């Protein structure tokens, strides 16, 4: 007997959810897809936040407590950072070739933080992602949810300097 699963709507029109959906679909929306689904969120978004955890839980028909438990248990998963602003630098192949390393070095040089870290004043968190789904715009950065394409270190530092 086939069971019709409840498929929740994606949390937003952000195309990166397609990457997450594809990972879950590949696993037939089975329970064991959980770790793979969380990986795909982290690779596309740079971290896991509550919206993503709720979405994955609903998609896989799992209790949120279980999804949250797995996300916090495994050190390889990064929960939403505490900085007021989150800067996710894509370090996937296309972006790496186009200079993502220089973007990270620029931020390290000015703010003294590495991917996964937050400035002492909690203003900025730096993260990296494996592919944010915008390879044509490499090197790509997602700043507070906004996709920024073809970034240079100067562009990015200027934009970060203008944040409150
Ligand atoms: S590798 Fe950076 S967007 Fe795909």
C-alpha cells in the first residue's frame, strides 16, 4: 500500500531549496535521508537554521526534536551563527576558481574571523558553503540571505563595512 506523504511548501522561493529537495528525493524521503538532507542544507546555505530544520522534519515526516537532536549532535553540522549578520562565502569549485579564497582572506584580514567564527561584538559571522547554486555568478556570497555575484574582495569589504 502506498502512503501519500505530506510535502510541505518550501520555506521561500530561494532556489537553494531545490538542492535540498533533490537530496531528499534521491533518498525517497525516507527517514535515513535525514543526515543527507541536513548536509545538503549546510552545503547550500552554509548553516542550519530553525526554518530549515522545521522544513526537513516536515518533509521527512520526522519529529522536530529528532532533527534538532541530530543537527546538534554531529559536530559537522553548523547551527545558525550568532552574529547579527551572516556572510556565507561559497567555496565550491566554480567560486574557488574565481577567487573565493581571496574573499575569505579579505574578511579574515579585516575582521579576524575564519569560516565558522563570529566577531567578538557579535556583528558578523563568516561561513562557507559548498555550492549556493549560483555558479554562473562566481564567486558568489550570500549576505543575510541576499545573493551577491561576481564579488571582489573590495566589493565585499565595502558592503560589510556599510552594515550596522
Ligand atoms: S560553486 Fe559557488 S555557486 Fe556553485
